[in-house]
C-alpha cells in the first residue's frame, strides 16, 4: 500500500490552495484584530439643564404654622451623672 508519487502530487495539488486560503484568512483576521485601530467615538458633552428655583414664602403665613409654639428651655441636669464603677451589677 505504498503511496505513489502521482498520488502525492494529486494530494498536494488540492492541499496548497486550501493552505493558501487559510493563510489569507488568518492574515486578514490578524490585520483587523491587532493592527487596525478602532474608530474613536466622539460623544458630545451634554448641556446642563438649569432649573430656576422658586421659593414660596406664602406657606410661612399659613394658620397651621402660626399655631405652633416655641419650646421652653430645658434646665441642665443638676444631679450626679453616672456611677463610680459602671461595670458592677446593681
């Protein structure tokens, strides 16, 4: 079952174009993937939306707010605070 010279030559006749096409595809993929720079995306800056602030001072004149009373001052604590050793049980 020795392969003759003519059979080897026929096999090479089909093998070289296949290898050539595979080589061209590989070179194309490498060129597109590694050497070609991706296009730069230019995103325009967004303009800030400036809203006008309006304060309604009429709400301070409402009857519910006029009914509120001011708190009295709380006198300071006059007794001793804490205990000598806080870690002992009661």
